[in-house]
């Protein structure tokens, strides 16, 4: 599968998915960092990537994202592991 990891996820998560055989791009550490959500959604649609994010408000309107969304919800004790700086 083809994924795009939002910038709120560490690049180490991308590496784990790559090791599992997936095609993964990561916003963190790339020129995509800081782009507004609509631009990230456009990139997902253009590159046929499923967006993985922790951002519950990422897609407005939902119909714009044609490829799919994985919205991760983590317990507070896991946040420092998944979200650097928490």
C-alpha cells in the first residue's frame, strides 16, 4: 500500500511501514512540512497515497480525500512515543 505520514508522526513510523513492505512518504523532514491540510490532501490524491495522521480535524470536507485516511488515536501515555515534543 502507498501511505503518506502526516508531520505529527515521526519518520521512524515510516520506516516500520517500509519494513512491512509498504511505499511510505513522510511529511516530517521533507519539503512538505508546514503545508496546509488541503495541500497534503491534494498530494495524497495525486500520488494515490492513504493519509496517516493523529490530526482529528485534518480533512474538510471529507469528500476531498479520495484515497483513504487512517486516523490514529493514542492513549495519553503513548503520546510521547508517537508525537515528539509531547
